[in-house]
């Protein structure tokens, strides 16, 4: 059985988005501008309410799907199609923006830990103008497969006969893997699919050592093998069939988003003499801006 090798290891970039929510941008950063069909991956995680209390006020999306997985916290979704959803520990929010939608993600909690991921999944050109849809996936709907060395939570796709509830327009596999200490696990991944694994807890070995906060991009053939030491590991893994349409992250997000896009394809300093400012400075009119590193909004 062939085992995939790691092609690239990404650390991500600390930034802020929405109304000042602090996060780490891993895909959609200067190190990795996209991994077809994935346009963006953000990790957010803090127990300081000042880092998330502003949330993500109403903003538009078009041409892709957003998948938010909440590890810890309580947030509320509302959108212009009349959908409302409640995100809590272990739940998933899956929004297909299609031809365009405006939505908000606002924390209900006022203190405590807020932690999770947001993944952007591209839509093929033929489906970019479909009607927007929304899936509110409660934690009770997400199957967990028990393995000898841990558990595999299946949010989307097929894993050893178990099917995740997330319904996508591009074939994907999205898993939350919890591995005990001193164990091994091999995951079958379809050949020619792109795949990544983000280590959000502990350490793991899969051809090379990976530690908390690192994302591994794999080659496109073979299975993925994980091995832990005495620490165990938490791994957010996604794999998908490439769309193979000309994009590049910068062009792709422009095609996928209106000009008022909440997030863009790179981060840079908010400083005097530039043509952009971070959202906080735009709202307050600060001059000469805050000189911090943010996504360019």
C-alpha cells in the first residue's frame, strides 16, 4: 500500500478579520494561496472575548461554499435567504453561497473559549450561479468511527462505509481525527485528490514530525499514515477532487466574491500610504492606520 509523502508544511499567518476576530490564516496565505478545490482555511481559537466578541457582521459571498466547524463556542448564523443556525461545540455550518448571499456569524457567548475552523470550498464554473443553500448540522448528526487508536469524526464524504452529513457540490472528505498516544492510523484517500492535515493538538509523525499549528500538504497518490508518540494528536483533515479550472487564489477569489468581500487572498500591513486599511481603521477613520498585519480588506 503506497503512503503519501508530505509536499509542503505551512505554519499560517496571524491576522484579524470581520469585526476584529483574531485568527490564523493557513490556506489563502502567502505560503499557500490555494489548494484546489480549497480556497481558504482559517483557524480561530481564544478564550479572550476581546479577540472574537465582534464576530463577523453581515458580509457577502458568491461562487463557493463555506464550512465552519466549531470545536468550542456558541455562535449564531443569519443570512439574506432567511436561514438561521446555531453553532455550538462539535457542530458544523455549511453554506453554499452560489449566485450570492449576505450572512453574519455572531458569537452568542460573551466569555469562554471560542475555537474552530472555516474552510472555503470552490464551486465549479457550471455551479457558481446556483441558488444559495444552508445546512445546519448538529453535533448529534455527525457520525464518529471508533478506531483502535482513537476516533474519526466524519463531517463530509465517505470513510470506511460511514457517510458524513455535509453535502457538497465538489467531492470532498472532511474529518476530525483524535488519536491516542503511541498509536497509528492509516486513512484511505482517493488518488489524484489534494489533501491536507492541520495539527490542532499534540504532535504526529507522517513521514516527518508535525507539531501543533502546522499544516501538511500531501502528494496526490496513496493513503495517509499517522503515528503518535506520548502526546496524542487532534487533526483536522480535508481532501478533495481538484476542479482544475484556472483560478490562482487572487483571481479565484475575485471571481468568487463581490468587491465587498469579507476576506481577501493575502495579508499585509495596514499603514499610511497604502490603498487599503483593516476593517477597524476603515470604520474609525484612523490615520495613519494601526500598522498591524491584517487581511487586506
